[in-house]
């Protein structure tokens, strides 16, 4: 970035999905666009959708990092009630997934 590279929504999508809170914090500050408008191409997932999908699908030994990513997204005004291409909010995505019961995600 110091040599002229620009932060794009692609980098933000990757770090939100992976739960990399330190990277997300820095990249959000350097992103030139409107953070609440970031969506994936296919599913129209917001950064909050990606955090919920990531915590559900990736390792669960450090869920705090995903919670911190969600807090960052909310601090940057990503709406919690945004809908994806299938009409689901990020929370509906999380609790509506078959892994919710199977992996005991409520605990």
C-alpha cells in the first residue's frame, strides 16, 4: 500500500471471511470506497455475512476473532439487516445453517 497499491473490496472479503481482525482493521482504514456497500459478486454477501459464514465453516478454537471482526464491520456501519442474493440476513445465514445443531454452534 505504501508503494501505490490500493485496497479493494476483494482483500476485505478475504480477511473478513478468515476472521483476521488486525488485517481487517488496517485494510478498512485504507479502503477508498464505502464499506457498507461492499458485497461479494455472486451471493451479494456483506462483510457481516462473510464473518458469519467464516465462523461457521472455519476453525472454532478462536471465535473471538470473528466477534471482533463483526464489531469492526458494525463500527463501519455495515447494516446488520442487509440481505444477500437469496434474501437472508447474516444472522439468518448463521443460525439457519445445518451445522448450527450438528456442530453445537450455539455454545
